[in-house]
C-alpha cells in the first residue's frame, strides 16, 4: 500500500504548490528538551489543508489513488494536517523528542463540531526521517511515509475522524539515535505523549477550527503499529483512560511465541531487518542481550550494526553493500545435530503449509545471526517452553521463566499479560508471511482463557469467505478481488506459479493492510 501511494504523495506536492487552500504555518510553544513534562508540545506547523473535493480529484488522477478511493470511499471532509514535535522518553527512559501527524477534519456540519479521535500507529520502517505528516513528500525519500499518510487521511480523517499518528522516537524530528522497536512500554507511552501534545495543539486559539473531540477514543495501527496499538490500549486502560474500542492489524502481539517460531526456523519476510531493530532496541533498553555485537551478529555484519537502522540509506543499498543479508537470518548448518529438522524446518507447527518453502530462504552461508546464539535460544526453549508455541497449552501464556536474555526481553514485551475491558478487533490474513496470523489467534485464546467478557474481543481474517450476515463481507470480497488482481498481473508478466510468489510479497503490506484499515473504520462505526 505504501509503495502504491508514493505517486499520490508526489502529486499532492504538485497540487499543494498550486492550491490556494494550502496554508503553511510554524510556531513553537516550548524551548526544547529543557521543558518539564512529557507530551509537552515543542513545535507545530500546518503542512497541508485540502478540501474534500480537491482530495477526491487528486486521488482520481492516478491508478493508485483510484484504488485507494475504491477501498476508502469518497472523501466527505476537508483535512488539515499538522506536524507536531513533543517531549517523550527513549527505551532506557532517557529524555528525547518525538513527532506526529495531527489530522483534523473540517468542512460541513458532519465533519466539524464534536468528532471521534483516533490514535493510529504505523508499521515498520527503516527510513530515519519517516514522516506521516509529510503527505506532499517534500522529502523525496519519504515515499512510504507520504503513502501511509495519504491512506490514513483518506480512510480516516476525510471520513470525519481526528487522527493522531506518532512517527515514533528515533524517526522524523527526533534526536534519539535509535528506535525503541517493539518496546511495549516505551512505544505506548510515546503514543500517549503524542495524544497529550495533540490535545494541547487543538486547544490553542484558532478561530478557523470548529472541530473538537466528542469523548470517543479509538486506537488502531498495522504491523508494528498493530502491536503498538494493542500495547497502547493496555497502557491507556492501566492509566484509567477510557478507550472506546481498538482494532489492531497484523501485529506480533504474542511476541514470545513469534520469536520462538522464528528461531525454530519459521523465518518471516523481512526478518533480517526486524532482528536488527529488535535486538538493538532491547540492548539499549536492558543492556544484556549481548556483551558486544559480535556475540549475536556474525563478524561480517557486527561492525557498526548497532547504528545501522533506522537509516537514510535504503535497504537495497545496505544489502548491496553487504551491510545486511536480504533473507539469510540463520546458518544452513544446524547449530547442533538435534536441530537439523529446524534448519530449515520440515513441518512448522502453526504456520500454513504454503509458507514452508519460504522459510528455507532464511538459511544460508551469509547468515546474520551466529549459530552459537541461536543454539542458546533453542536450548532455553526446551527448558522453558512458551505456552502457545510449539505446543499449545490451555493458558496460552508466555514462557514462565525464560533464562536466555533475548527471550526474557520478548516475554517482557509480550502482550499476553492483560485483559481488555473495551471491545477489540484483531484483523489480519491467515497467509501472512511477515507477521504470522497465529499472533491474533494466540492472543484471542489467551484472553478467552483469562475470562474476557464474552463477545468483547474478536478476530477477523480478511482472507476468508464471507459468512451469513457477515459485517465484513464487503471487506473480504474486496480483499479477494485485490489478491486475484495481483496474481493475474504476475501471470501476465510471466509468473509460472499462478502468481503465488507475487501475492506473498505483497500480502502483508499492500493487500491485507488497506482492508484491515477499512475494517477498523467499520468496526468503530458501531460505537
């Protein structure tokens, strides 16, 4: 989805430069990190104002925009997008600054006055200056940020939601030299800080702004953002802040189980990137993942790897320069004879059988992770098994007492440790090769065993046949059409596998994502 929407961001840049409806403002309400409280607004500026009609024309001017229009529907509201910077903390509790997009609907009576507020959390990115507020792509390298920003604006803000979307610490406008990736406490606090900053910004005198909160607070996000959304729901609930509902999409909620599956050979697409981001994040936070990078990473990659991601250098360049392998996470030589059947795995326990050939791509002679480290994790899994993987238990809980430091970090950030009191929809697709769908199934099973209120939490597989009176029938039909179109396009280009490889490559980020976003909007309309 992000890649498809890059051209729309570039078109927005051209449009904004010629449109009288675009007003750029700048202002500072704080002197910087010397300010005294979290969530304090450091800077805000309006990056774009766009009428609903102009937004519709713009989306209709490109193939990608037309596709988004079909999924999101015609914009009903004008949209103002502001860029905010605010105080927060890093993974080790160090003071820092983060940034966010604030999208405010406007226009007619249906778009102004009291409106619901949505917290949106974005997916994994390696681009250091990633900025959802930069929908006009004034930064030429911010294609993914612009694309996601356009999608969020079209699906949510242009339909009447006030949207607050953090870029996260370590990205645009943040001096933090790393990103606290999948650090549940830090990332949820960062999002809550963005909410405080956005509320302060909206409270500032502005005669032209007639939009305000109506008391409904929704939380959503996708991929890494799905994890962050659910962690944020948990944190808001713990803080006594009422959440109306949340709808995370395709997130690694059962982080301990997901990590155990990875080490047992279920190597997901993007695993070399995720592994660098996660290990460096936890090393900054806890300081015990390794004594030196060479304990975890092979010697070919260890030098400089702690500062490798996020980066302004593209991953294609990092792969080409040998800074990172594209797919080979583990060695093709088993770390010990008893683990030969996991190198690569012969019969993965929870993943769909169709993904087994994909896992073999995660093994080779240019592997990222040292065999000795993988062995230490595998051995700890035997002594301290996860309650859901590879053998499910009734409780479906994380490992009780993992001894290995990385497994301890994953347990610490696993979201199987709370029960929601507000409705939750966990969305995804069962064939996801990047974040396995079993995360949603395990989380739901854990909640049921923990006696969550009946019907309060549900799982949606957009890659399934619609049922009788299915509220998501249109979402599932739209997904099926898009998946078929991707496969057909690949076959026309010469694919000999009925387009299956092309579908897998696009599945997580381009096919499932927009339909989970629309499903979230439909779910929220019930409240």
